[in-house]
């Protein structure tokens, strides 16, 4: 792994000493802890790398994005989260996304929660023994169209406590069965589509909460995904996030942030592929000279570098808009679209540069190619990103 690339345009966004420190920390962690374990984690397939989770928690990576008042690292701005996410995902995309997954749980809590809820549910996510968390939105029949979820939340009373009974099924939930805390989205008014979506906080040991077997995936195998089954799970009223019907707006705000952060993640794996392919092309000789001296290869590497720079700038622009309190829905969609398609292309280009060896598991580029595909699907497919952008015209 190379150091921070010389063309990273930090002169456009100068880093504070604290930001430089967290970038250095995560770059070192990615080089020394993540990259050496990435192959074995991929081969294990459906096993969460708890050792890496604990190691990251000990140095503050799993909670760096949480506010200081709840024990977090205080890097609540999206720009710094992008810097960290890119560095971790240069080490490995799936592991990098896993280690920052508590940020996805925290976003709706920060957007919709009361002060008591924030202290109760976010404070445990700091320190060396932090639990994993999960955000449960997707269902078997509701992916990109989050307003069409069928999980319901009906008013109920249990042992004198007012609350809700959750009934339904979720699918493709990252960290399901591994997490200790969940944000679950359900319909309090099934006929109201988006206006009927409400968010709830849930413990991993809640009665009636069941999980399916780990789902076998093409890539990003560090993150275990399962189905969730909600069989009349009682949630007390105080664990509802925001008002009834406020969940969809909180989810859309979460998507704006997560899409930008995932844009940084995709930029990270694209950068890893570029660095690896460039090093290989300088060493590998064909027809009496290094591959990099063949124009076809050199031009492919040039396109990789260009696409990465463009994706990083799009991601940073969206992050800066969010941090300034500006609307950034279209910008977030553009960042994710650009970066995810860049990751897919650059990892393909790395495999192509290595030729037959790129197709072998002896080199990481085939894994990165498999991992990158998910970035064009999760948190809204590329088709949905284009739809969001077109609606902003």
C-alpha cells in the first residue's frame, strides 16, 4: 500500500492537525491490520472478523464519527468521515465498511432521537467493547423503494407499558444477528406510504426477533447479512425514534450521508486497484519492456487515475455541502454514482492489467472486483441515483 497519494487535493480542503492524525491512524491500521487479513476474511465468507472489530474499537475507529458528548471521537462532519472511509477501504472495502457501520446506525438516532435516546443508545458504541449495530430497512419486496416496506408497527400495551408490536420481515441486513442494537423502519400507517414510515430502536435480544442463516455473497464478505423476522416484537413507546411518520425523512437524511461516505469507500477500493496495477505494470515485462511502457496499459492506468480524482472531488463536494447545512441529495447521488462506477471500472482495469494473474486468487484484484460491484447496488442502485439526479433538474 502506498502512502496518501501526492495528487490528493488537500490544498483545496486543508486538513486540521486532528484530521491529519485520524487519517494517519486509519492509513496505518489499513496497512498493518486490514490488508494482511483481507484474503482470509474473504475465504471465511460468512464469519465476521471480530478480532479486527475489537482492534479498531480499541484505537477509536468504530466510534470516531460519534459526538464527543456521547464518548465518541467527535469527527461528526461528513468530510472527515470520507477521509477515514477512503483510507480504510484502500485496505479492504468490506472490512472498511464494517468498521464504520456504527455511523449508519447513529445517523437516524442523531437526526430523530431525543437527548435521552442519544445518550442511551450512542454512548455504548464507544470504547473497546462497543457492540455492532444494524440499520433494518430493506425487505424481500422493498429495496430501492423504501416507502413500500410492509413491516408494520401496531399500537399495543404490554405489562402496563404503551408501545408497538412489530410484524414483518427484513432482508439483506448488514450485521443482522451480529449486532446488539438495531434501528428498524416499519409502517405505523400502512396506507400512507412514505408518510406512514416510523423508526424504532430495538435490542438484539428482543423477544420475537429472529434471524435467518448468513447469506452467501459475491463480495464484501466481512459483513455478514441475514434476514430478520419480527414476530410481534414489542417496542416501548420511548424507543420510537421521532414522531409517527417521521421515519422516512430521517431515512432520506441518512441516505444522503451514507451515499457520500460510500462514495469515499468506493474511491478507496478504486485507489487500491490503481496502486496495485501500477506497481505490477512497472515490474512485469512483456515483449522486452515493462507493461507500463506499452501505450495500451499506460492509457488504462491514466484513465484509472483520472476517474479516481473525479470521484474523490465529487464525494468531497457533496460532503462539504452536507457539512454546510445545504441540500445535497442530488450531489450525494452524483458522488455515489460516480465513485461506485469508478470502483467497478478500476477494479476491472486492474484485473485486465494483471491478465491471467489478475483472475487468480493469488492477487487481491479479483476480490476487489467482486467487492466493488456491491457499491453500484447498496444504498440505492445506480439506476436510482440517476433517477434522483434527473428529478433535481
